[in-house]
């Protein structure tokens, strides 16, 4: 039921966002370290995304996606006025986790910058995908507001994430690879 997205080239890394994710908005003197993290992390990127476009209807706080439903006041408000929804999962791949883990053993600063770089890259992937439907950052994820984090199990099953993009979900609901996102976007009635 899900489709693998043919990923176009992502925009260049946003260094300000990387520093924000590293909690170093005003950091000085780390330009070379940041460049090194980008140069080292780029070959490790293996972005993948799968998605499904489904009809959506609302019955009060219950959101119904074809054969899947969930009770969430926040998601119902988010999807108000939409007749379809896109459920998707995205990852930058397991090599990112391995690179961060190796860096943690030798340089906490390098590990922090790599972690922030991969976070920025998975966000750029999601924004590139959602831009074809809505505002790039306009998405709703399990665990946000009152949408149960456990809804990810339903999304993983529907999207067939392990087979389609190599993304798995542990019993604690931790995604592997960790630099991954699951989200929902709405498509307004009459658009696209």
C-alpha cells in the first residue's frame, strides 16, 4: 500500500540549523569542526522515505484513515478541512548512527555536531517531501500533542517500513535508525 519516494537532491546543509540542533546558536570558533562534520557525515547519508496517501474523515476526535483510526483531538484539529492525508516515514540511514557512535568514543564535540548534522538532514528530507503537499514544516507526528506515540506501530504496519526503507520500531517505540521521522500531513479538499 505504501510507495517509496524518489528522493530529489536535498538542499545544501543549513549550518545555522545544525548549530541550533547542537545547541550552539552563537558558537564561535567551531566553523572548521562544523565543516568537518558535514564533510564526514555526507557520505553516510542514505535517505529513504515511504508514504501512503489515504482518504481521511473525522468523527469528533476520532480520525479515520481508510481502515486505520486513532482518537486525537490535536490531530483531528490539524486535519480539519482535509479529505486526504499522507502518512510517511523517513530516515537518513543506519550509517548515521554508526558514525555518531564511533565519534562519541573519541570526541564528544564531533559526535554532537554529527548528531546535529543528521538531525538537520532528516528534517530537510521531510521538508522536501511535505513541500509538494503543504507548507514544508506543517506535519503532525506520533507523540505530539495528544496523538499517542504508540500510533507509530500502526503507521509502521501500514507503511511496511522495515521492508520498504529498513526502518524498525523497538518495543520501547524507539526507531532504528534513530535519525528517522514518522509524520502525517493533510491535503485540503480540492487541492492537488
